């Protein structure tokens, strides 16, 4: 068992993209588990997609809905995550990349929750394409001159690819719902500006922590120290 665990850990850290590989492995595991349990009439996806107005029954779905990828098109989302997510993770490191992924996922789910609250409509959010909008935008901001072959034939620059991706997601939700839901679908683009250009995390989370007098892991100890001091004042 220990040998298998070491081999799996080695697989994750090979190519220096453990977070990206971990998400892909979890998504594929959930996909297989869902269709195996479907024979017993158990809907595993329902435990992980984000119900915008009923999330309090499953609060973890704020962050787990990107793992629900039931269709063939979602396979391309996993491949796209492998490419651009791996590129971002190697550039930023696992800590900054993990924070960015968490923020893009949470901001999108929060935006959908607020819009659903306005209209009183509960919808189920799932799929990797939503947070991938923010990832693609950040990747394009970092490497605007990179070219890819669209459909394997048409060369296209990264910055135009980011606009196409965001536009497809936007008009997809505009067609199914309305303008506010479409804006919620691309809300992760705003997070990309925090990690690129002049954003506070453009040089990484550790640099931001150092400039804010929270070097390394010391920030946690400082918070604990402040909390102890406040408790002592209350006792006195």
C-alpha cells in the first residue's frame, strides 16, 4: 500500500503540476464512480454540483462543482486544464495557483448565488468550463503572444483565444437564462486581474505576504499571537 501511495505521489509531482493532476484525477474518479453507482440508482453528481439556492444543504459544493464533468465535451475541458493549468502552476507554483483556482471557483459560485437570489430561480451549476474562463484569461494575460492551432488548423493568439472562450461561455448562459446569469458565468475573469499585471498577487502569494509583513508561515503564528493577546485582555 505504501508503495502505491509513493507511486501516486510521484505521478502527481512529476512535471511539477500536482494541483492540476489532482483535479483531473478527482474529476475522472467522480465520473467513473457516478456511472458505477448509477446502476444502483445513486446520483453521485448531485452531491457535488452547486444548487444556487439550496447550497446550504451541501456547502462544499461552492468549491466542488468543477469536478462534475459528465459529458464528452468536458473531456476537452480536462485536456485544456492540463495544458493551461499546468502552465500556470509551473509559473506561479502550487500555492499561488491553488489560491487562484479556489478564488475563481468561489467567485463564480457566489456570483451565481446572488443572481439566483435576485430572480428567485434555483439552477444547478457544474463543470470545469466556468473556472476555466478565469484560468484562460490569466494565462492569456501572462502569455499574450503565444499561438495555438484552433481545431488543429487555424493559428490563433492566446489573447484572442481568451476572448473566444469567455464569449462562448457568456452567450451560452445568455441563451439559456439572461444577461445577469451570463455575467456571473464569466465573473472569474475579474480574479485573473488580481494575479496578473499590477494585481496584488501578480508576484505570488509569498511575495504579497512578505510585503504585508507576513513572511513565510509566520503569518499564522502572528494571527494566533494577536488572538491570544485579545483573550488575555478579555480575561483581565
